[in-house]
C-alpha cells in the first residue's frame, strides 16, 4: 500500500507514458488519414463531375452528325487511342485555360481558350505543356453498328482523368443510341 | 538521521505545494509549441475550406448558367416550320453568333413570336417603304407585334429580309398595320436596324439571291414577328440574358465571368458535309485560317459554349495564391457544353 503510494507520487512509469503516447499517436494518425481522405475524395468528385460533363459533351457533339458523316462511321476503341475516335482535354485551374485537341482525318487541331486572348484555334498542333494544376482528360469513343438492334448504332464514350495524383484513376463511361 | 529524515519530508512537502518556475516554463513552452502547431494546422485547413467553398460555388454558377443557355438554345427556331416548300433550314431563324477577338462573344437564339401572317392586298410592296399591312383572319393581333424584329419572307421561303419593328395598330376588318425601320433597296440593313445580324452577309455566298426588298401579297408572301434571347457579358463581367422585355435591365445569369466563347458547327447541305469541328470565327470564309462560315447562320446545327469564371475577388487574401491571368487572388474554373438545337436539323436527314 505504502509502496504504490510512493510510486504514484514519484511520477508515471515508462510503460504508462509509452502506452499513452501510443494511444495518442493512433488517434492523431487516424485524424490525419481522415483529413487526407477528405481532400482526396473532394478531388475525385471534382474530376468525376468534370469527366461526366466531358462525356455528355462528346455524345452531344457526335449526335449532331448526319448518318453518313465519317465521324459517326462504325469504329474506334475504348482501350487504345484510335485516329478520329479520341481527343484530349486539359483544363487549367490556374490561368483558366481550356485546351483541347481533336483528331480528325489524322490531323490534330488545338483549341485554347484563355481569359486574355479569347479562343485560339491552331490546326495541326498538339496540346501545350501542362502545369502541376492542370486537369488532363483523355476521351475515347467507339461507334458500333446495328446495336442494340438493326438500323441504329450505339456510341460509347469513355473519359479517363489522366491526372496521376489521384489513385485509382477516375473514369466515366456513357452511351447513347442514334440512327 | 532523524533530522535528515525530517528535513527530507519537509522538502517534499514544500515541493508538492506547487510547481517550480522551471517546471512551469517547460510546460508553457511545450504547450506553446503544440498549440502553435495545432493552430497553424487549423488555419491552413480553414483556408482550404474557404477555397473549396468558393470553387464549389463557382462550379454551380457555371453549371447553372450553361443549363440556362441550354434551355433557351434547344428552343431556337421554334414555331417556324411552315410546311410545304418552306423549311426552317432555309431561314436564319435559329442561332446567330457574334465572335469577337477578345474573351467575350455573344449568342442570340431566335424563334417565331407569331404565326406567319400573309401580306394584305393584291400587289407587291417594298420594305424600303417602312410600312406594311397584314391580312386578317390569322388569329394575330397588333399587340403581338410589340417590338423587336420582324421577318419578311416570300411564299417558298427562299427570299427574305428583316426589319426593326417600330409600331403596330389594328386596321380595318381585322388587318394589322405595321411600321418599321426601312431596309436598303437590296434587302440589307444597318446593324442598328438588324440587331440579330440576320442580314449581315451581303449577299450570302451560298445563296446570292436570298435577300430582297420586294414582297408580294398576290403570291402569298408573309411576315413573322421574331422573339429572341441574347447572351452576352457586360462591362462588369456579368453574363446577362436579354430579351425584348428586358432590354433595359437584362437578367443577370452569372457574376465573375471572364470568358464566354461560342463556337458553331455547320452543315452545308447534302449528306456528308457537316463541319468536323467548331468555328469560333463566324465571319471568316470557309477557306480562311482558321475557317469560318461567312456568317451563314442558316448553316449552324450545333453550338459549343465555353465559360470561364472566377471566384469572388478578395476571397483568398489570406493565401499566397496568385493566378497567372492577372495576378488576382481568386480561383478560376472553366466549363463547356455542346448544344444541338434540334429544330435546326429537322430537314437535314433525307
């Protein structure tokens, strides 16, 4: 009895201190992980909503073509870039630029919209260099004839956010049926 | 020995009565270090939160604005399918775009405000005169010709002009007398008398005889009142929506817009001649670099609207963030949308 009392008066044992530190560390690491998860999921949802918008933009774009136009001829792939069936989009959150390339008939055209100089269209040009805050997306689409039924074709667009910081990669796929 | 024990006990009693100055200072130092770290972490996080709030707000603003434009754009060309030889694809009632060199374009979406009302009488009239009489019996009153622009069109839809309406009164026997700013002798207009820009190209390269100033009641030529919605960005960076009813105080769709560009994809007729990409140079010739469509708005089938917005000024004064556009302390976002006004292509797929 008197021994325990003396121990209590003289301070904590090293074991007690270490257990306390361990508990505190677990708590702090948990909080830090939660914060980074929150930031990560916010970034993911931002990429996801932008990817969804880009997918519907491409579908709407493809739906304007006449049935005989080459951009909606059957072809393309979702697993590899196929000429005339893919493009790249860069969106900068720093200087507000939207950079886009399209490949038509094998030639890429770049569209760069900035607040300072409006829209600059450059035929036969690729995308400008990216900065760390640039969101980059790759769009591939595939046009399948007589699917799901004879006489119509299905267009499927796959948007992939190629921003490396977010794992796993954000993708968004969307389809439409048209004549 | 006994004394020593007593002394020790006394010292312990004394020391347990409070902290020494050194103990207190060490404790305070540790507290300050930990507290300071926690505070800096909190202030960083608070900043991040403000940034996120601003960005989410901006994203919603841009989405809402594009949604509003889409709602109006899909209506473009409504109410003007006369049937027979006339189809909407031959008229400029639909979409007109003004591409400016800077960051801001303007977009006008047009639809018919009234049914087509034939001219009254038997002979021909000229739009250089500034007045016309419309037939009775089409369920239209003078009040429906209340302002804005009117379009004259011949019976088979291949010749037209437009004029800025100045007045309309109910005439004898249900007819309607309209007055308007006179056009030029070839059916062209000044910009002031054709704010929609429907007669901008003179003569249109695709159809040199499209504009005229002569319309004949005998052959069934008619008049349609046009209603319109114009999107543009004003001097205080607001995206505004102007209609005939809101010319003086346009509706404000979004604040802090620093980029508004409208591209158009065109269709030249036939089966395989849709333009592969969007042109942001409406007045350029198709052979120019970059290619345009010579203001041939009848050829527009699809538009691509791009908006760039920024968070409110001064929101990030606590951060070191500077954008490279003008060094402002705000964040920037960009969104674009493709819209196909379906009315414009209803006559294409043959």
